[in-house]
C-alpha cells in the first residue's frame, strides 16, 4: 500500500487514471490479493474511487480537499519557520 501511496504523491498515478490490479501487482512484485486489499483500503480512505462499469480510478481532489491541505501546510510551515527563526543552527 505504501508503494501505491508514493505513486499517488509523486504524480506517477494521476487523478482520473485507471488503476488495474494485475499490472500493478506485476510492477510492484506482489500478489494480486495483496494489491486487491491495498486498493480496497485506498478506496475506503478516498485516494481511489470505484466507478460502476469503469473500474478503479485515482480520485480527483475536490476544491475543499485542496483548501484543507493548503490550510494544514500553512500552519505547519509557519511553525517550522518560527522554530528556525528562534534557533537557526538547530
């Protein structure tokens, strides 16, 4: 599952792209049941979506999802900058 997450985060798998079980299992060198379990977990988490008659695709983030990520990044990056300002050598 971590390998699939890395592919999602790196842009190797892009929103809307179809995810096929067999080629993914071959590429990662794992069994199809293992990939199937990982895919179902990622569907449950919202990273992948299963569409009737179309298969499984990478989820497209909504504007609200992107706003949530931006808000968290601003908070974390502000905290990191403040900590660096207090101790530039640490």
